[in-house]
């Protein structure tokens, strides 16, 4: 499972077999000769005045590259813009299931708190969807 947060930058958390893979900085993968987050973060959409379809094209390239690198089964999209997920997620095609974070912008905060409570171990509850 891969969690991405779209905001000022692009944050990521990769989980495999219920464990967090440390130090994934996948917002910094190279895309068109620069960090992906400098081209696809929500802040870029805002700064450049991109429409959702224009921004979704950038996200499509980003998520396609992520799938090549880590082949997740599911990609969860969080961050402030996730509350508007219906405007851009349907425009992106991935092999993995692409879903908005149920807690939207609070997903990262809640996830970090869960890890802290569990002595640094992520406990991922598998959904049946």
C-alpha cells in the first residue's frame, strides 16, 4: 500500500506486509528532469492556476512512475486537496486501486499517531474493498 499526500509538496508512506518502509521520499523522484513534487504537488496546481484535468495529467505521470518503482496494490491519496478527490482521481488511470484517504487531510496525522501508540510499528487493518 502506498499513501501519498498532496499539498505543499508530495509526501509518501509505503507499507509492505503491514510494515512501514522507512525513509521513502517518493515526492522527490525524478520527473521531466526535476523533483516530481515541483511539478505535481497541489501547491503547483494553485500557483500555476491549473485546471483539475491539467493537474491530473501531471499526477498521471507521477503515479505511473510510482507504479513502475514499487507496484503497490492500492494507492491512497491524502492531503488537503483529497477532499476534492472526485474532481481529479477519476481522471487518473492506475493498475492499483486509487482511493481518497477516508480522513482526507487528517490521514497523515492520525497515521503518525497510530505508529507512535504502537511503539513505532505500523498496524495496517486490511479493508475488504
